[in-house]
């Protein structure tokens, strides 16, 4: 009977590689968190004048989305409804995800919540938030008493 040396670290590495391989075979939208449902992808950009938050919301209308901002956090809520099932139709594959979602996006400290706008086009929600104007550096003479 041959004798094999057991190396636990090597076994963990092999297991890790197999798990990565299995995960790579799932669709990009698949979530290992059961019951999670739809979670839109978000990009946040900023320049000297504003912060822009772009959110992918394919197949959704602006009426099914709500936005709010409080304490420097933009909250996006909505519900991506699943298509209705009809009798006599067999579903062969379902990769899209549906359901209620809520995303909370922390924003930079220098935003101006009173200067905010949102627009929806081609399944992309764009929220633009202006930045507060930076205080101007100015020279102040100080009297010495």
C-alpha cells in the first residue's frame, strides 16, 4: 500500500481553485446569497463641480424607483418585477434577476444636497449632485492687542 504525505495547505489550495472554477461557470448576475434577488450595479464619478452616480436598471421605468438623500448617503429603492408566467409555456433558462432592492451609496463630504437632479435614459439612471463651493482663501489682517 503506497504511503501519501497529507499536506493540509495544499488541499486548501486545491479546494480554493475548484471553488473559483465553479464560481466562474455561473452567470455574472448569479448570487450565492439566497433570496438576494436583483441588485443594480452602480458607478460613482466626481469632478471639481459635481458627483455623478450611474445605476444600471435594465427594463425598469422611473415610476418603479425612488431616490432619497440623507446624512451624505444616497438611497436607491425599487422593485424589478418578474415577467408573468403564462400557462402552456415552459421556461428553459432564466438568468435575469428580479425583486425588490435597496442600494445605499455613501457620497463625498463636499456635496450640496440642495443641488441634485436625476434622469433616466436607456436603462441608466444618472443622479448628479453638485458640490459645495470651496471657501475662498483670503487674507485677513489680525490686530495685535
